C-alpha cells in the first residue's frame, strides 16, 4: 500500500501568497527530508526533520512524528519557489536497510507573477 | 566545490547498447545511493553502498550493476538498454545513513 502521501498534488499561487504542503506517512520514521526539485531538475535539500520544527528564511517545516505527518510552510512565495516539492522518509520498520528513502509523489507548485 | 557530481548529464543511446553513469562525492560520506526518477517524476531507490559494500539492492533487473571502486565513487552500468530504462538517474550520498544529498541527475534517453 501507499506509504508516503503528499497533498495537494498541484498548487497554483500568486506571488506573495502563503501555502502549506502536507506529507502523511504510514509508519514510524527514522528520517524525514523535504526536497525542492527546481525546473532544471536539481533536487535541493530543504529540511532534514524527523521531528520538531525548523525554519530557513521563508520556509519552515514541522514534523509530528507521533501523528505521522509533516508540514512544509512557504511564506511570501516567489516565482523561484516553483517546482516539485518532495517528502521522503526512512521507515523505522526497515531501519536495517541502510537509509532507504521512500519518496512521496510530490506537490507541483507553480507561482505566478 | 561540487559536492555530488554525475557524468554525463545527458545520455542518448540506442536500444541494446551498454552504458555507464559515474558518480563522485567529495563530502567524505560513507554511504552512496542510486535512485531512478520516471517520467511521472516518481523517485525510487535502486541501490545503496556503504564504504564499498552493497547494502540495498531493490528489485532491479540484472542488467543494472552498480560498482563502487572506493567510497567516494559509485558507478552504474546498464547492459542491453531498453526503452523503459529512459529516466533520470540520481546519485546521492549520506554521512550517516540519514540526511542524503543528491547529485544533479543524468537524463538517459533510449531510442
């Protein structure tokens, strides 16, 4: 079955708007990362956040491990934020498989000027 | 000061050929990975090596063979290429099996 679910699948924003992306996962996790895949295809690390809250500029992320979800907040969005945002987890029950990241299907964000 | 690099960036080849993709990391990490991203942008792990030892080998056709000559390099060799192998292949590395850092990707097109 599905182990990592992201929502929404697509999102269109006007520049300056805020948004929240969600990642639900089916089991306890050792690791959780958020990535941004830019229009040139590069996968950029945003956050390593198996639990708690982190902030980096206009982006912040919160993972509630006990409730098995993570949220990525984008404030004052810019056109350069466009691309696909991926959540990826390493599930605890397969901990002995050496860091196997399972990716969600991504949220495709388009920010219009 | 590139952290994880891959060569080539683009690879166009015909069915039946054999090709290799190279990956190098200068981060001093012990663990390296290969992921495949399909046309729907779905990313899936293929292999993982820790200090030259294979530790993850997903359900991947035998035509794919990873090779790690040292812990800074992980190459991917593909035999008898098929149309369905067309994808973007990403190499990644990790210092402690946790946070992973990805290379720029290699777009493979099989015609």
